[in-house]
C-alpha cells in the first residue's frame, strides 16, 4: 500500500532539509528521501562544513608558525598530525549531520533511506516502496565537474571530496581551477607545507568577483607561496614512479609545459545532479547545463513538482539553496515566500577572507550605472593594526543619484562575518549615508565598513 504525504523532498542537503523542516513546522506531513548514510548532503558531509574545519585548523597552525613569535608566544615548532586533523574534521561533520537527524525527529519528518525516482506527478519510488504525495521537491544538489580524459581516483587525482581525506601533506599540490573550492583547499594544504600551483583557464582567479579584490587577493596568495598558471589548461595527467606528470598548455594555444605533482585536485566547478531521478520519463524540463527549469515560484513545467538549490539556475551556494527551500515551503503551506537574489553574499574562507554582495564595479560599468565608490584599507584600522591583520580593504559602491548601496566587497580578516551587516542594510534599501551615521563599537574590524561608507562622499575620518 502506498504512503501518503503532503510533501516529499528528494535530497537532504541545505536546500532540501530546510525545505522539509520549514514545511513540517507549518503543518505539512513531510518525508525526505536521502540515499547517503547520513543527512546534510554534500555541504555537511564533504563540502562546506569539513572544509571549514580544515581551514580553521590549518589557519591556527600557520599562526603558531608565523604569528606567535611576533607576539611573544613561545611554542616551539608546531607539528601536524594528519590523522588527528582528519578526525577533528570528521567530528565536525558527525555533529552537524546528527543535528539534522535530530531536527527531523523533532519535526516529525520521515527520513526515507534510499534513492528516489519520480514515477509520476505525486509518486516517488524508493526501492520497493511507493510514496504518494501532493507535492515533490527536487533538491538533489550538485556533483563534481570532471575534466575529460582525467580519471579521479580520490587518492592522487582527487576532487574536493578526496582533498578532505588525504592521509599526508603532499609536497606538491596542483590545483586545477582558480575558483573558491580550489583556493580554499589549496590554502589548507599550503599552510600545512604543500607547494601549491593553481592552473586557471581564465586570465584571473575567482571569476565574477570584483576586479580590484581579485588583483589584491592574487598578490596576497602569491606572498603566501601560491604559484599561478593563468590563462592555462590541463590536458593530461599521467601517473609516474615519482608521482604525477601534468601537461599544461596555454588556453589560447601554444607550447605545452609539463609540471610534476604528488596530488592533483580537480576543482573546475560543479554540475547539477539530475541523474536517475526519472525526470525525462515524467517530462520535467532541464536546460542545456542539465539544471531543472523552474519559474519564479520554483515550479517545474509539471504540476506538483518543484526544484530548489544547486539543481536549478543561480549561484551554487548553500545559503542560496536554504533560502529557496524555506520560501518554497512557505508557499506550499499557503504563505508568502520570497528570495531576494540581489542580496546574496558570497564568501571565500581563505586567510584573509574575501566577501562580496551585490554588483562589482565591472558589472556596474557594463550596465551603464553611475556610482560612487568608497574604500578604506585595514592598514588604517586600529583593531587590525593591533591584531597584525592589516591586509585588505572594504569597498562600498553606491548609486550616484540615490546613494543606495549597490555592492560591497571586502578582503580581510573576518570578511565573511562583516559582510552580513551590509547585507542587512541592502535588504532594507539602505544608503551609504545610513551606514556612515551608525555607531560602530571601537576598536573593531567592522569600523572599516563605516569608514568605507564615509569614503563614498570622500570624508573618511581615519584617512
């Protein structure tokens, strides 16, 4: 006999689990289908959470090596125990995935273990079990993008998943892709002693980020020991007795170069995961990139079937998927749900961090928008000076006529936390003057945000 639910969510990543929890809180009978042995999807299991644990640990290791002596802290030469480091990371993963399991029980959400296939509108097959439901939400997330002809074995040629479980620090790490994932994981192993080389197809790292931020960030990473091969592509990886032989060619064509590496990390992006869901049989439309097509309410072309998160168009960010999941759940429960895509922050959790929200200068120029820019460096911030974290700056872009904030870009310590205060301001259509007139605690790094707002009109106090 078939089970009956108000909502079945396929996938328990951030988009899926938040959709399920919110729908249950609003009174719907909910089931969530997940084929992993643990809840939380890529983000909690092999993505956001474990990578941040390793980033945190490796940053402390680097501080003990390079920063402590200058502060008068004598600890000797720190050593890294990779086995314990990975155990520390696994503990973070375990705590978070069990937290989602607890929330499912608390909200009476049934976790259906297995692979879900949509048999028809209102029907999901999981193994031998047929589940009937009023609505289906596809929240299956994304998978690693692969390079043709290069097989990922998760041992020496790894994806982000394998880079989280290396059993030793590689002497030479070659990262294919200069995006967020490659730079974050490159930072982890670079701090621990690896020589990191990044091969990026484009002429700059972090595609889409503000150009001035990218220029400064590239300089900082080079100072940290990163070697960049920009405008280049990897065409072959061969295993040798000494490790890996990597063939790199100019993206525009030209003479090839062979680099040696112990580990190659393929981090060229991610692709929507829509395989084995039965979408074609049911008639759910997907675009050229394999993403599920939805309207403004997250509805597919088939009544009763919706999609959220990485599996649809937009930035592949956990928090973007979370907002979509909640907004959809609210709509399905008869409430109003909305996502403001103009105010979704992006963060690179390196050291220093990079954070942005809204438009870059390049985007505003391309759109013909007249704007004023205010910038304030952390070299002029009292707390940053005291902490010896003076690299980077805050830049605020505001409409020339209305002063409404159009974009904010931060490179510096704790940038990922500081960006949120301007997200709040932008959500409420705030102006640079609004921020400039606020009282900020002193001494804090966030005072640089106030000073950047003052600089929009050319009148910062501490410059």
